[in-house]
C-alpha cells in the first residue's frame, strides 16, 4: 500500500451509506471496521482506500424487554449491549473469542461465535432483522423485530458471515434470552473421554470445551434440578464462572478455526502437530488452533479437514503465513453463483477486495 | 393456457408416459393448496429423482415455462398454486428417508418425506425432528424447507431453518448443487440459509439434511383456563419474563375451545375466555420443577382449572385438540380462512382485540388458535363458501387483520409464507430498496423468472383490496 487509507467515522447509517456510495462511485476500496477484533481474518486486501468505521453507530435503538427483542446499531460493542440487556435479566448468548471489544456488526460479518453456541446456536439462529448499506448508497432491510418471520427472503442469512463483502451492516435486531435460572461450570482433566461422557449424560451441557492440556470445562444452565443432576452425574470439580470470561479472551497471534462434523472432530484434532496448542467445542464441531508451525502444516491440516467435509479458516497470521497458507482453503462448489451474488450487490468490488471468498 | 407444442412429449421422455398429467379433468386436482386462491396448471410432472427434476427444469428453462415445485399441497399462502400456469413439479414420489445417522444425529431425506414420518422413524433411535407444523401428518420436509415452516414446539426449538444442515437443490438452469452440509461454519456465502424459506422461487429442493434431537426423557403438558384472552396473554409474558422458555406455549380462544371440545372431548374448559397449553421437557426432575413454577405464575395471572396430563394418552389428546383445532372449526362453518401474522408478544392483547372487532365489523365469526409464546397469531375467519358473496368480505377482513398486525410493529407471516396470498402487502413492511435487494437475489438465481413466478414480490396487477380505498393508516415506525 503506497498511501495510507482515509479514515471515515460516519455518525449515522444514512451518512455511512453516503460515504460508501461516494467511495464506490470513485471505485475506492472500502474496508468496514468495527471493533477490529477480527481484522486479521481473510486474505490480505488487494487495495484499501477507505477505512469505514461503524464505531459511532453505537446506539441501542430499542430494547423491548417484554418481547425479549433488541435492535441495535452495528457499532455497539457486545459488552455494551449485554450491559443493557442485563438490566432486564436478559442476555445475548454470544461469547466470542478475542473478547472484549467486538462490535455487533463485526460479529455478524465474521460469524465468530463461542462455547455457548452449543446450547443457543449462533447469531444465524437468533438474528431476526438486519439493515445493510449497499455500495449503490441504498439501505436495505430484511426481517423485522418479531421472533418468527418468513416475510420475504432471509436476508439475514445472506449477510451473516459474508465478511462485509455484499454490504456494510448498520443495524440488527435479535431475539434475546432470559438469563439462565442456574448456571454452574464443572471441570475435569479427563480429555476426550470425559468430554464424551458429558455429551452422553441426559442433561446436555450448554457449553463444553476441551483443551490441548487435557482439561475439560462443562457449563450447565437451566432449572436447578437439571443443573444439579448433571453436576452429580459427572462428579467433577466446580469451577468459577469467571473462567468463561478468561476463555473468551483467548486470541493467539497466529490461529485458525477448524470446523468439521461433530462426529469426526476428535479424530481430526488428534492429527494436529505434536505439542500444538488448541481448544475445541466437541458439541459444536469447532476447534481453534494456535499455530506454532509453518504453512505446510496448515495446508496438511486443511487437507485433512476438507477431506471430511470441513473447513480450516485462518483467523489471524502474519501476512507471509497468510499468503502461503491462504485464509479460506478450497473455494465452495457454488463459487460461481456466489460471485454472481457479489456482482449484484457490489459490481465494482469495492468492499473488502481480495479478502473474502468472493 | 397450454404448454407449447411438443413440450408434453419432451416431459414424458424424461419421467415416463404415466408421470405427466395433462388431461384437463385430472389437472383440476392440482389447482389448489391449502389457501383460498387456485389456478390450474398446464401439466403436472411427477418426478422420481433429482435427475428428473433437473431435466424437467431444463426443459422449462428452454421454453421459458413456469415451474412450481409442489409437495403435499398443504401450504397456506398459495405457494404451490400455478398462478401463471406452467408445470406443477410434484416431488411426493421422492419420499425415501435415505439415511439416519444416530451418532451424528442427522437425517438425509428426499423432499417428499412426510414430516411426522421422519420423527416416527427417528424415534427408533431415540431421536426426533423438531419443527412440527400442525399439518405434520401430511406436509413434506421439502415443503417445510421451502416455506421455512414453524409449529408449536418452535418456541424453544426454533423453526425449520434452524434445523436444516444442508440441501441438494436444482436451480433455474437445471444445475444441481449441494449447499452447506454436516460441518458448521462453511466457507463463503450461506446459500443454504437464503434458499430455505424462498418458497420455490429460487430453487427446487431435492434432498435435505436435517438435524435430529434426542427425545427428552420427560415431558409435562399443562392445560390452563383464563377468563379472557388478555389475561392469558399476560400470563404468557409472565412465564417467559420469569426466565422460563417452555417447549411450547399455545393459546386457543373461546370459539376454538368450544369446537375442539365438542369434537375431541379432551376436557378443555368450555367456559373459559381462553386456554393455554404449556409444555416443558427435559429430565423429570427438571420438568417437575419448571411445571411447578409455571403453575404458580399462571395462577398469579388468573389461570384456573389447571390440569396436567397424567399419561401419554392424555397428553396426546390435549395435543390432538390443538393440532386438530382447525378441522374442528368445521362444526361452526364449513370453510375457514386461516391467517398468519406475528406481533411482538406484548402486543397480543391489542391485536386479538383488533381481530375481534374486525370480525364483528364484517359479521364473520373468528376463531383464534395460535403460538402465543412467539406472538404468532392465527385468526381463522369462518364462513360458508356456498354463499358466494362472502368471499370478498372474508378476504377484506383478513387483509384488515394483517394491516393491524403491521401497524403494531409485526410481520406479514410467521410460518406460512408470503406466496400469492400476501405478496401485495409486502410494501407495507419493506421499502422499495428492501424489496430491490431481495430481487437482486432472485435475478441472480432465476433471471428469467421461471421458478414459481407471481409469488413473494408484489405484482403490479394485483392490488390489495382495501388499500386503494384507505389512506392515512399509520404504520408504526420501522424498527431502525
């Protein structure tokens, strides 16, 4: 990059859409920025002329406590949103890694999730409305603020995890959840066998994590009876709940996400290089790998992951390693269709050029 | 309309002589789905394989003939109606459960598999398929995926899109693709998520991989009476406000309860203004604890005559009453128009009183039976089709109800789809820019518009009945 990019911090969705449109008209490359927690994700950009920050769009638009629905601007941080919801005994069941500091827009664009996904699913499941600025300057909304809605195409799915390649998310509505009645975490050093035991008990954990040092964390939420029963059944040591906050803070400088069918995750993780640091969510089918080796080991691991129908995605790495390994791996079989979708929304490829799959 | 010369023969070469229906009298069987409006297709093709679906769509694409995928025809928004003629592509012969993987807890099915059949077969492995539309004895998984169907237990478990892991689809050019699959976090755009609920306008679905869940060891089902719909609505909010999300939370009004009780003798209290059916599941210690808490909350909110099902048979009967409620309404009038709208849950009392007033205004009985926990209402307008004059009134009343839903910050459909029925109302909730963004998706995937034309998007030739004559109705500020 010869010149440093312009920094834009629009204070409203309309202004953001205008800035995006101006940049697109001049064919300037636009990189949407939220909290910057996932800025390492994706292939190195081809060009970067404008950094379009959403951080001033940080309002809670409406929190309807009785309806358990919240609408926010995209630049609000997850922590600020949780603080608002907590006042009503509610929360968004999202605990992404490399916290704190994620913005809601960033989390939707990247699709980053955390351990609680096991019980609650990902935002893909509880995102009920979205508003997106498009390069042609329009603001397009999908969904609404009701918890069940099949009015028109599911535009939430189109933009969730699209890494801002079709538009810039400016607002979102979520179905939120009541704080669990009870919330207890237990731990063991029993490796995969203990993780499998926790998965087989009649009360399913809300989160289950296993670490490369053999430690297992299981979180139970719900009625007291269910939580007590699970804790009794396992007989593990009770752990402080704050362990989850520390866990969410994890973000190695070089790391990758391995996603695979749940049934083969263990086998796959066991092929990581000897001594590798990792943690896995066996109830979800996701593992995170702190990469201490070179690009060829990443490529090998990716080949094994893809051979079972999974994907290895680089979340952050020095440019050289990112170039050598590639952020995404083998493109999806529907790449041609995805490219046509990209062209329909961003014909001049001004959004995150070169960074995403399309 | 008829098919261009030679097309029927082309179709027969693909699926066989007997599998193309084009005799006028036979075609009439395929005129309708579960909604009000019908249209006779030019031909019906009974496909038996992905290859046949693909070849049929290729022929349709070549001749620019509309193709409308069709499952059991139980849809309630006209999604399967061939409003522009063309081919009804019936997939009910593709009805094999191809695989149940009890370890991965998934099933791979063909689109014609009946919803309830999948759960029955999965039960052999201690598993079930969660989305449970009231038509689950007949409706197909393919239709469910096309419409993103819901059901009573979606309050806790989520709707169809939350349970579809991947699909094999045939696009408008006849090409066959797999979208998504067993692994989470796929690379690239989430085409599968966009295609679920696209109502046959973007693809035909030929295989579906779904998630199955473990059958909970214990289920508790409670019936509670309330003096009024308002009181019952308040109780619904109170339960959820206490941090309890039951598996299902269903409401029936007085009219419905009367009809159901006369038909099923399930012990529904006929003196009540409304009844709630509440279900929790999990381990037995947990369901006991939750049911005790719920009973207390309901009692604090004017709940009375509370009765918990003591046996599986009793539970079945309570649910038979709920799922068969709409059929039971036939005791009041021979025909019904079942509407579908969603409001923020706290607006239930307001919308139900508006619905009641609209019924009175049009002199039409209205029965409500719906998913209260989700704010998803289903007013049934009851009428007798032999009185030809009444249909216009029924449609006008339905439209006015939807308008009220939208004015209260709601959405046009929670689970039935937009289809033909509600396409004219889409501008009530979406701006031109919103609809344009959706249309870009349509244009990318079906540039010639052969897949289920005339659905979802407003047709300039079809205006809402009331809209022309009514102005000044304020729609509540959009959510942003």
